[in-house]
């Protein structure tokens, strides 16, 4: 079963790679990106698309960093509170054993 999952994962990665490779081969014509003040960038379209994707991922990760730090601080604080110093205690007293003859008798339960 583990081998089958490894094989399926490898096939999925290969399919994604070949799809992106075919995308790159089909989009080799030049594209022009116009910036402010007349600046422009001329590059193959696949490079423009991949650059835009990489910038989007970077902006998304940078936007999540403060939240990750906040959750990490909260987890460390909860971990410090949850692990108090170990204090040895005396064993708890065991409840007295009641003989079956003197225990209260309950009526039988019927139904659900």
C-alpha cells in the first residue's frame, strides 16, 4: 500500500511538471509589461507569468508572517502554562468496599 501511494504521488508530480513544461514551450513569444513613467519590461510570456506567480506567493507569505508569529507565541505560552513543575503527592485513599449484600438494589432497566 505504501509503495502504491508513493507511485501515485510520483505520477502526480510528473504530470504537474510536464503540464508546466508544455505551458512554457507554448508561451515563448515576447510579452511587454508596462510600468509607471514609461518603464517597460520585455520578456518571454512564461517568464512574466511565473514572475507574477512568485511575487504573489511572496506577498501572501509576508502577509501571513505576523499571524504565524502570534500563533507561535500563544502556543509557547500555552505550553509553558500546561507543564507545571511536578510536585510529589501522597496516593489517594481508596474508597471503602461495600459488600454486595448491603449495596442498594436498583430495579432492572427495560427498553433503550
